[in-house]
C-alpha cells in the first residue's frame, strides 16, 4: 500500500493524546529496551531520528548523562511536546529535521537511534543512507519497527473494527504504515543496499497495558494520524468509531484495566 503524506502528520491534539496514552501503552517498554542497547555502545554523540514526544530521549538522557543527544523529528509539534518532559536537560539539542535529508555533516555521530520511525520513511534506503552518512567509522544504527498488525492485539482489534464501521473504505493507517514494514528479509536487504553490515534483527515481545478499553481506543483512534483518516470518512464520525472500538476491546479483554500483546523487531547495524 502507498502511504499518503497525511500518515506523517502529527498535529492538533494528536501529540498530547499520543504522549499521554500511546507512549505508556506501547512505546515505553521498547524505549527502555532500545536505550539500554544504545548504552552498551557508550556513544559520545548520539543522533535520534523521529524522536516523537521523547519516549526514548527521556530514557537516554538519564542512562547516558555524558552523551550529547541531538533529538530530531519531522513534526515540530511532537518535539514541542517532548521538551515539556525534558526541561533543564543540558545534554539534549532539539532540531526539526527530515530523516531523508539530515542537516548534519558526514561522520558526526557515534550512534543513530530511531524508535518506530523507519516505517514512515517514503524511501527507506535513502533514509538508511543518510543514517550511515552521519555515522563515524564503527558507529551503530539501532532502531525498531512494529511487527505485523496481527501480532499486536489492540491495534488488530481496532483495525478489524474499522472494517465493520466503514465497510466500503476502512481507514487503514495502522496496518498500512506503523505495521506495514515488518519483513526481516526486506529490512535486511534495504540496510545492505544502504551500505550497512553486521545486521542483527531480533523479535521482541512485550505486554501493552491500558487503564481501560476507552483509553486504548482513544489512543489509537484519536492519538495518531488515524484520527484524520476517520474524520475524512464522515459519518458515522470519530466519536462513534472510537466508541465501537471501545466496545470491541472490552468484549475481547474485559472491563477495567486491560492488557494485550505487542511485538516488534529490533535492529542493529554497523
């Protein structure tokens, strides 16, 4: 599926909902995982691509206080939200940047990190070439991507519900983009084409907690670019679609706090 440009737009109320609901539900465990892998390489200068609202940046700033972190994202509103968590941290620089055209010189960083951003690159090989360009000799590129949507419980239930609510033209942002780049062979081939070597791809499974089915539904339907896609469909509208996802999640996982499987691929390349 070809991703529309709207898949990369995180604006309006999306950054706040994303930060409040999505980050603790699905991003936090992988942020800790990625940060600890990066810590093992002891970088002096680290570039983070697609930093979002700072899930990884927050952990890195604590785990690597001597490392200078340059945190970038395509969407300035996401960086603005990230800064609210990290005021006073002197080892972080913030900069709006396109991963396919990084505004940095060659061989500038010891490591490049990217948490769940590569799926959004319009040209992944070009994005990887840029990551390799700014790495010093011996540097590492560490990133993660979501596994197929069927391996991620809440996202899968939400996507199935979209097919019921909008049977003629279901919104497919989650399946198309966040969960649309999960083939290890393709990922390895793309990295190899960009000049990387010593490529390791590991499947990592965690649990995804939410305070309620409502929180999970709002996170997916209103805290991601899925919101714009639902709103563009018109009737029955965003609120009804969200409520239908609440009902589907409650049927599957129960009322009160819920818990589901999440799965991703974690990649390291030299």
